[in-house]
C-alpha cells in the first residue's frame, strides 16, 4: 500500500512537496483554503539550490520562458521622474536571471504534479488527531480522512502550524506590513520596476508583468502585529487609508483597488518555529521558516525545503525520523537566510521630505551604503551564482518500488 500524505496549502511549497512525494510513490492530497489557486504576487527569485530542484523537475525551460522581461529598477520621485536607475545588465541589479511572477511559478508547479495528486479547493483542516499509527483529520466541510503524515505548507500566517506545534513564540514581527495586488497597465507605465518612497511612511512599487498588467506593492511601518482576520473589503479599506495623500501613483492605486479580487496584505513576521514537527505532522515553507520578502529568499527556501522533506519522508519508514533528518539538514541554511542587514526594514521608510531626499540621493550613488542596503531589501542581495546549500541525492525510484 502506498503511503498517504495530506498537505495544507497550494502555494509554492505545497505543490513542490506534492511533486516529490508523488515521485517517491506517495498518494498525496492537497487542501487549499482559497476557491482556486492564488496566482497573485510580484516577481520572485529562484536562487541557490532551488535552481537545481526545478531543473530536476524538468521546469527550467518553462520558467525561463515566462520571464517578466523587466528592464531593471528605477527610484522615482513624486513626479514619476527617475532619481536613480539600475538596469538589469548592471552590476548589483535587483532584476535577476531567473525571475518569474509568483503566480506563474505556482501554476507551473501545480501543472507539474502528476494526476495521482488530488487538489481540494475551498477546504481547510479543522482538526488533527495523531494516534501514533496515522493522523485522523477533519475538514471544514465535515468530511474526514486518515493519513500517514500531515504537512502544513500554508504560509506565513498558517493556522495549521498551531495545531501541530502549539501557539506562540515562533514569530518575530518586523514592524511593517506589505501588500501585493494587480492593477491595469496604463500608457505611462514602462518596462521598469518603479520604486517610490513617500514622506508619509509608505514605499510603493509598480512592476510590469508579462500579462499586460502591473504588479503593485504598498509597504508601510505599523505597530499592529496581530490584526483580526481581514476580508477583501477590509484589506481595501486599510490600503486606501494608507495611500491617501501619499503622492505619485497613490490615487491611481486607490481607485484601481475597486476592481481587485485578491490581495496579499498583512504584517510581516519572520517565522522561527523552534521545532518543525510533532509526531506524524510537520511544517514546510513559510509556515516553518518564513524569512519575509525583505530577504528575497522565501521562494528559494520553500522549494529546497520541500525537496528535502519529501526525500527524507521517502527514505525513512518512520516519519518522525524523517522530520528529524529534514530539520537537521535544512534548518541551519533556512536560519542563515533569515538574517537581515542592519537597519532593515526601517531604513527604507521615510516620515519626512528630508528623509525622502536622502533616500533618493543615496539611490543615485551606486556605491553608497543606502544602495547596498536597498539591494538587500526585497531581494537576496547576493548576486552569487554559487550554491550555498548542498542538495542531497535521493533514490526516488527505489523508494517508489518499496512503497508500492
Ligand atoms: C497571494 C500571495 C502573493 C504573494 N506575493 C509575494 C511577492 O510578491 N513577493 C514575495 O516575496 N512573496 C510573496 N508571497 C509569499 C511567497 O509566496 C512565499 O514567501 C514563498 O513562496 C513560500 O511559499 P509557501 O508555499 O510556503 O507559502 P505561500 O506562497 O504563502 O502559500 C500558502 C498557501 O496556503 C494557503 N492557505 C493559507 N492558510 C490555509 C489553510 N488554513 N488551509 C489551506 N490553505 C491555506 C494560501 O491561500 C496559499 O495558497 C505571496 C504569497 C501569497 C499567498
């Protein structure tokens, strides 16, 4: 009998894990809370050994073909005039070689999972009962199931995490919120990632995509670390309030929100779970080790971690031994990737016109310290082509044979 796995979350880590577990002979079910795949988000980078994982999945060509074509980064002032420019071919450019919209990557990963993987949308876990032999699961639609392992791959704000390792103590709030949403492209939009710093404390981006739209991001400092659940309407209201009087394209973004149907918005927490499993249940991706977009490493970690977890679960008969091996192999790398440069993120925000001038001036001087720090914001900050994580080899076919 094939072993069975339940994965919560169909973002980046969930489908990657499903792909590799299926390759190892597992029967996999993925539950996703949203009614369909959440294809929002901006450009994300795949770096380090994540490039090798997607190569082993045969996806490098497809990912390269969906490159956004962004020309580079421009810092702009309130009149939309560039104060500094970092073209893609320039040293230290933030636009990377393997750069793809998050939603496109999710779509490719889900498409790569075989038909044996079952996706259930609009479904969440409401109860887990691990009796040592397997895990009994209840879902919010009243249905139940029994699985050999359960993995929470449901993001930074995972509520499955608390069901597995308990509440609290796992999060470092960074003092700021981020948002991502998609807006129509206008004639005045160009092929550049435009970065605007407002004196009222917000940083806003507009980035071109390869679908004829613009990917917007609005970021701001806030003391509120644990907001109540926000509906789409709540998110729009919060963003409209923040954008009020912010200058540049703020009014356009406020108006465009009326037609937006998916928004990622919330406080940014680095997740530093003290353990990544409990019995037959474990954590993967942001649910275990979210580094936040300030490191540019979230997707890279999600892809590598999913590969290692699937490999260890396939290699070991006892999931507890597999979870321990996964944590031992991968946690040091994930922890290192969470390190932020001094002053990040507060450094990027301005509460006065004077600081805006300083930021824009600093951005204009390529070698200046602010630019070095900017390079680390929302990106890994390392153009290094060397892998720092040594990807293990696993014998998928032998395992599949054993599990059959
Ligand atoms: C809509 C969206 C846009 C994003 N945009 C960016 C971006 O522009 N830049 C960036 O650096 N990072 C972005 N991120 C975060 C980025 O995807 C992750 O940091 C990284 O890829 C790790 O992926 P993950 O699979 O662990 O988590 P995620 O990609 O966050 O995926 C988690 C999935 O789990 C689902 N989920 C949540 N709770 C439950 C539940 N209780 N039951 C079932 N399913 C659940 C979510 O709907 C989501 O599909 C975005 C995430 C989302 C969801």
